[in-house]
């Protein structure tokens, strides 16, 4: 931007206002206890949260999984349907009850952006599991999905607030696409 037309005193005043605004924001963040995390800290802390999430699913413990969810947690499916925290709690319980065991479960952060106390992580999630179907038969199910997961930094650590931009990958049942 060309600022040659501004007087030196105007430039000093603009710089002073910018510095003051930055200090006010920083002081407000400190006063509220909300200090914006660095990208490195957020990445490390979220990796630990994903390990906790995986451990909850592997243990087939829906309450443990949901402890990592924000009170305002919700999901938005590709067709725009919103599911509340309560609905997702029930869905998680139903899902876990069908699982006999997870052979593998991974959640890998492929991109991370920060906006204040919110982290938006693009996740590549893959599972291989032994799952019981409604007819009682046991099958190996392989799934993958790429989705954006937004986490909010709270006094209790990072809590998952929203899942959206869901791109389901391939699902295989006993090595074949489901019919």
C-alpha cells in the first residue's frame, strides 16, 4: 500500500494506535485467561488429545470419548444436517456397542490453523475393526474419512467443538465394498 502521501506524524499515530490495539488485545486475553497458543504447542497438545480419543474408542468407553467434547459439540454432515452433543453421545455409544475390537485406529493431523483459542485440524482418520452387524454376524470393517475438526482451548485443555467438511473415504466389509 502506498503511504507516501501520509505525513510522518500521521504514520507515528497509526503505528501508536496499532501497538495500543495489540496491547489491549493481549491484556484482555491474559486477563480472561485465554492466551492464544502457538502452532507448535497446539499441534503437540492436540496430538495428545487425539491419542486420548483413540484410547477411549479402543477401550470402547463412550464416556471417556465424550469427556474430550466441548459442551457445545456438534457435527455438520455433508448434506448440512447438524447433530448435537447429545445425539453424538448416543451415536458414539451405539457405534462402540457394535465393535468387538479395533485392530487399528489412527487420527492424523494433515493441516492445522489457529484462530485465537480455536484450532481447526484437518484429520485423516482410518479404522480397521471387528464389528457385529444387526444380524449378529461378525465382520472386518475398514473405513476412512477426512474431516475438519475444530477444537477450543479451555481451562480444562482442548475440547472438540465441531466436526464438519466431512469427506467419507472407502468402506470395505471383509475386504469388499458393501453391497
